C-alpha cells in the first residue's frame, strides 16, 4: 500500500497500521513508542562497564569476529558463536577477563546498572547538513511537502558543515 510520508508522525502511522487488527486478527498490533534524543543511551560507555572480554573464547581460542556465521545469546554475558552453518558452538564469557575461571562466580555475574547513571548519547538534537536542510526547504517552497509541516522543517537544526571535504582527483587516481 502506498502512503505519502513527510514526517516522523507519518512513519508512526505506518508502523501502527502494519499489524492492525483490521488487517490480521491473529496478530496483536505493534506498540509504537516515540523517543527523542534524550532517550538515547551511550552504549559504548555502557559496554565498557559490563564487557570485560571479547577476544578469548572459553576453549582458549581467539575469537575471529569477521568469520562468525551464527551468534546465540542465551544467558546474560555469554555468547555462543560458530564459524560454520552447522556444528558445535564456541562459548564466549564477556563478563570475565580472559584466563580467569569461567564458572558462575561473583566475578562473572552481570553487574547491576542503575538506569539513572547511564550516560546519554546526545546532549542536543543532532543537526542535519546545511545542504540537506536547503533541499528540504526547497521542497517546502515548491509545495511538495504539505504547508502544515513547513514550520517543522524550518525549525530543524543544521550544521554549518556542508557534505565534508570535497575529494580531489589527482593524476595517480585516474585510470588511463
């Protein structure tokens, strides 16, 4: 089904209709929760508090992340993985430093994280590129975007940076 999409509100409507009871009575509709930049958590900082090992498996072998075909998450802090589509899984305990005992001891328990202590990923709404805003405002000017949304597009923060440094081509990059 084709739906015009001009804003976040339009996307929310699409998601709510994706599993509406009207379309399929066997499924419960999706619950859509709107988030803002204040709701985003810095997962890199969180991971540094929790994860102590991502390199050595329980069997002592080094983990080759780029070769992994399957990941399985069953217990908190433990990752089962394998390099082939079938066969046995290797076990990675992310809660213990490599070389430490791996049985479930207080050292290897999932740490308690207080949600108030979580660092926020962003201090302000992320700006869009100056050129992107210019293009969006041009769509408003041409009335491609509905008038009731023009104010929202005009209020979008933008960075002073354009697309970044332009890439120059020197003679060594040109195929002859």
